[in-house]
């Protein structure tokens, strides 16, 4: 586990050099400790090579997009896992490759990797509720739904955004703010927080801890992620590690809404840590 985390930390050290697909794939090592990252990367490289051989040198970006859509959704059969949307496997790229089923963000990471390998600069969009993708062309941005590759109109995007908008007088500005490119770190955080919600709800604390370790690596200054790592440690009966994270949180946020609840935990954690010494 430590070795896997060290590898992940090395991958995400610098914002401008994060290899998104490799870093996202490595998350699956928490659930599949023996996962062969190189073999899985080769699987995707082979798919990209198959598609690349079909592309004339003068293929336009829009033509590449059409061919990639057909290849990804029709030939390879990737789609949303509508029958088991909340299965954690939907966030592990090796399992998505095997099952051809995923959620928007995992399908998008795979799609973008293939796109980049054929010279198509598709970006992620951290849209609320449903991760999206976009291709910028001379006429504007083509916004895509990763579940099926469909191009979304402005009206469809505004309709999807409606539940997340407060009373905003400038709807055009509000929509534009949600269509910015998502950087790799942001995408990885969103993938991990999807898993976090599932594992905390299911009380699967060992897997939750793996997720929290990666979130703390990605967001070292986020005190809430350290607190939540402490909660995972506490539920795994690792009181010393739990104490460190929770006490650090309380020291820097003594008046947080959850401070009282966390302080009530300290005596039992301290007693459990004392018994270990």
C-alpha cells in the first residue's frame, strides 16, 4: 500500500505534468493490489493504435471525433452502468475496461486518453452532477456527454445546470463558469470523492482509508480531508494515527461546526492509544 501511494504521489507532484490516465488507473491498486499498470496501459495503447491506422493524415478534428465516437461507443461498446451506477468498480479504470461499463468521469478519462493518442485535444469539464468533455474547434466548443458521446446544445446544458443555480440574473455567465477545463488534479479529486462517498456510506473503512490517503496527497492543505482520514483511522482502530489527524484539524479549526463532536472522540482515542504503548 505504501509503495502504491509513493508511486501515486510521484505522479501527481507537479500540476503541469500529471499523467491523468496513469494516475487515475493507479487508484485501482487500492482494490486490486496486483494490478499490472503497464499491461492495462498497453491494452489502451492497442485500442488507440487500431483507431489511428484508420485515420488519413488530413483527417480534421471533427472527423476524428466522429470516428472516435463510433469506435468507443459502437465498436468497443462502452456505456454507462445504468444497472449498477453506484458500484465502486465504475471508478476503477481496469474494471471499466473489462466490463465496458462506467460512470461519466471514468468513461471520460478513457475516452480522453484515446483521443490524445490520435491527436485530438479533448478536455474534461467538471460540470455539477455529471462530468462532461469538450473539443474546441474554430466554430466554438463541442460539449460531449461521456455516457454516449452525444453533443449537448446550450439549451440542454442550461437545463442540466438549472438544479445547481441560485438566483443568478446572468445565466450565460453562470453556464460559462461551469464549462472551464478541468485540470488533472481536479479530475482525480472528483474520482476519489465519488469513491469516498460510497465507502464511507458502506463503512468499508480499509478502502475508505486508501481513498483518503490519496486525497491528502492531492490536497495537502485541505484540513477536511485530513479530518476524514482521521475518521477512517479511528474506525480501523488505529487510534494514534486518528488522533494526529483529528487533533491537527481541531488545532487549526477550533470553532468548526464539527469541533464539539470531534472533541468528544478524543478521550476514547487517547485511551486506546495509551493501551497500545
